[in-house]
């Protein structure tokens, strides 16, 4: 009996020791898991903060870039405020486009232009035997430019077309809008683009404006 009790005592003691050891290891494991979870949550939070900071930085950079592009676009168009583009003016081997345009505007539009009213006048692009190149025209002041542009319809029947000197971005915008509502319903004026849509005239600065109009 004593031997049996002794063995049972040893078994109980060993069992208790094993349980205590396992309990400690489980406790240590739980603590490790909790620590790892805390570290993981902290890392996630830091990543989220850095991601948000990066997104904010990128957003700021995008905004600054867009603002810079808008300023450049505005400056570019402003530099063209006294310029026009003349299309379909017959091109000859020996020509004086300044004199030809002055004669044209004076005879067809009833104007009294002089040579000094035109600062710069030249053909644009490579020479092509199939058609006449566009003529770039820079006037002495805005009033002269606006007067010519206002009377451009008086050239009807000559085939000659007078257009505003727009930036590439605005030319592309006019073409995009025209594809949607037709060229008759979109026109530039003093570097700005207007459309007539749904019985109303409105200034357009991007295709988004037109989309908003179409959704109304």
C-alpha cells in the first residue's frame, strides 16, 4: 500500500509539475501572441498613416501641377489675344501676305487697315502644293483683332476663314465638343469657348462642363 501511495504521489506531483509547466508555456504563448498582435496592429497603423501621408503628398503635388499647367495655359492663351489664324488664303510663289490681307479686309469688310496695324504675318507649316497653308496674323492691338474677327462673316463666298489663335489644348477641346453637339454650336471668343446647348449659351472650360450640361 505504501508503495502504491508513493507512486500515486509521484504521479500527482509530476502531473502537477507538467500542468504548471504547460500553463506557464501557454501563458507565455498567449502573451507572445498578444504582443505580436499589438506589434502587428501598430505596424498596420503606421502603414496606414504613411499611406495617407503619401496620398496627401501626391494629392498636393497633383494639385500644384494642375495649377501650374492652368497658369501656363492661361499665359499661353493671353499671349495670343491679338492673334488670328487665316485659312484658305490663296498661296502663291511670290506673295506679300500682309498686303494681300490688308486689301482683303479693307475691300470685303469695309475696314481701313494700314500696314502698321499688322505686326507679324507669315505662313505656318511646310509648303504643300495641294492646299494653301494657314496664315498667322498678329495685330497691333486687341481692338483691331476684335474688329476683324467680328466682321469675319463678311468674307462669306471667298472661301477664306478667320479663326481665333487658340492653344492646342483649346483646339482639342473645341473638336471634342463639336463631335458631341456639332461645330455650329461651339465657338471661341477672346480665347474662351462657348456652346449653345439646350436653348442656352454657356462658357465651357473642359469636357466635364459639357457632360454636366448634357445630364441636366
